C-alpha cells in the first residue's frame, strides 16, 4: 500500500446546482472546462455506457502531457458525483474523484476532491513537490473554467 494523498478545492458558481451538476455528470461536457483538455489538440476521446450518470465512461489518449487514461462515474446523487480515475500513461496511477454541490446564496458551492495512494513514481515526485502543489493548480484552473462555462 502506498502513502495516501488528497487534494480538494472549492469555488462559488453563480448558477443553480442542476446546471453545474449537468456539466460534470456528462463527460462530453468536460471538453468545455476540464483543465487537461487543452494539453493535446489531437486528443483522442472515447465515450462508453450511458451518456451521463452512473456507468458513463470516458477514455482518452494523447501526447506525453495528456497521457492515456479513463474515468468512470460510479455514483450520482443531487449533491455529489463520484468518479474512478485511472491513468495508464505516462505511468499507472488510480484515484477517486468526488464533486460535491451545495446550494448557497448566489449560486452553488462546488468542491472538487481527489484522493489516492502514492505509487512508486508518485512517491518520488512528491518528494520534490507535494501532490497538492502538483494537482491543486489544475483543479483550481478546472473549477474556474467550470464557473465560466456554467455562468455563460
């Protein structure tokens, strides 16, 4: 077993919960806000299962920056979406992702949380920079882009 890690960020979006929830619950919408979608203009995407919700799957294959991996939505409620995430290249790694949605004054508070265990490669990288420093800025960028998309 590796050492556990976790990263979480939140943002307030001036849109109702249903609007924000729908942008996360359908992987085909991720191209409009995910922080990693612009790493490879030639990114190959494959969608399987239902269009959205539990069982929806998304696989990608790209350049060395985008890598190769897959995500699967494992549970959906009005308040949260849980996703299993597996990176295959440049090195294998798995984590769980949870988006939570809370109605607040002025819109929706969205929290994007990721957690997993450090494999050998990640353990070496984390000695140089923490997982929070590695992944946190991407999560912040993604939330800002999700906010822009939801508020458009």
